[in-house]
């Protein structure tokens, strides 16, 4: 119940600032156990984090927030989404800088969760002094430049994200799951890592190689100079022959398809927006019944247990009516919100 209250408080702030987000309307709602507090302004996230405890929940309104130099608490951060919501008119939540985790007193902060934000930079996990595996980091429905794991990790989940660059780390990654994401490439992890890329779309046009991991139900585009390294396993993946190393283990992979008609929108590239517009693509396949994964759902981001969805799992305003002036000292507000399933 308290979690729903904090979400509703942030939604109320967002609803009253749909037309324009200013510094007074920007807010961070902090839930510490049974206590909730609201902070305002571009430094609201910093203030909320400084007052948070391990296990706290921070819900951000729309708007632009400054970020701390280090995440020092095991918290959950929910934003209004990494894109403007055209249906409700709610603008995105923008974090102006890298999200960096470098440990506290030589010890990592485990079980950090972030959802529904545009990060103007990367998520960077740096090495802690005690060299332990950082546990349970979850990144859901976010947009960022990249993810850089400079520390050994366990049970990291990256899901339904738009990553403009790479996922990489010269480290050991145990049970790293990349699900229903759009990204460029994943590489450099220790060869003993256990990494699964499932229901993703990758667009590696650069010189770097994909790593020798397990790829399932994904659309993988590369070329002869950026092929998946030998030792990888590909299951029900769709891609061009030049991007798959001949020594890979390949099961039920698709090579014979018309690239120009692969997607229902008819666009023959992996650009995020429809040509000459700022309208995001849906990534629906033109023949979803033909190109299926091992789970009998379409390959790419629209299939699997977490099909492509950008709206965060906080309650969502579907209708709002706010009077322009007070009557007898009262401002009448009528808001209808719908609950959404938590994806963590």
C-alpha cells in the first residue's frame, strides 16, 4: 500500500506539469518503510538518495535530474519513462549524467534497481576493494549510452532497454541476462562468463566482435569483420551469414529472409525511428508466424516473456482533469490511473 502511495504522489506531480516541466514541479518521492517524503528541484534525486536507506523506493516525476557521483544505497528508482508518453502527455524522466556504482567502504551495493529513465550517459559499475561479485543489479525500460561492468557480477538483468552503444566488461559475469533489448554489441567479458542474450535486436556495424555467449531468439546483424566469436551458441536466431562465425553452434537459425520486408513497417534498417520522423518503431515482424523462437513467440524484442514495452511499471495516468484556478481556496483535481504489473 505504501509503495502505491509513493507512486501516486509522483503521478500527481507529473499530472500537474504535463504542459511544461519546471524546476518547481520536478520531484522525487522517497519511501522509507512506512514514511514517505517528497523533495523538489533538479537535485531532488540527490537529496532523496542521501536520505534513503537500503531497501528504499524513489519515484521520480518527469523532468531533468542531476545525479550523484556514486550510488551508495541499495534502492529502487522508478521514473516516468525514457520517452515522452504521447498518449498521456507525460514527459520523460531525464538523468543528466552517468550512473556510477563504485562501492562504499570497499564493499559493493547489491540489488540496485532502476526503471523508466533516460540516462544521459552510461551505467558504470566500478571495481570495489574487496573484489566481491556485485549481486542483483536490474536495469529495466531505460535508455542509455551503454552498460560498463568493471567488476565481477552475478545475476545482473538488463531488460527492455534502448542502449545506443555496447554492453561490455573485462570481467566475469555470472548469469547475466539481456532480455528484449535494442543495443549495438556485447563483448570483452571473461570467457568463463555465463551470458544469455534473449529476444534482442543488435546492430553491430563496428569492428568489435560479439562475445562467445548464448544468443536466443534474437535478430543479430553483423558483417565479416564483426562476427560472433567462435564458441558461441545461437538458438533460433535470425541474421546475416557474415555475422555468424562458422565455428558457432547454431540451432534452427534463419538466414534466408528479405531484409527489406522483415519488419511490418517495411523499413530496411535498424534505425530506432521511422524514416524522416521522430515516431519510434514498434519492431513488429511482417511474418511473426514464420520467424519464431524456441518459445514459439516471434524472434526479436516483441516476443518472449517480456515483449517490447517502454512504459514503466508504476501506475499510469490515463485521464486527468485539473482546474485552472482555485474555488474557495481549493483546487479540484480528477485523476484516473491504471495499475501496471511490476516487471522486476
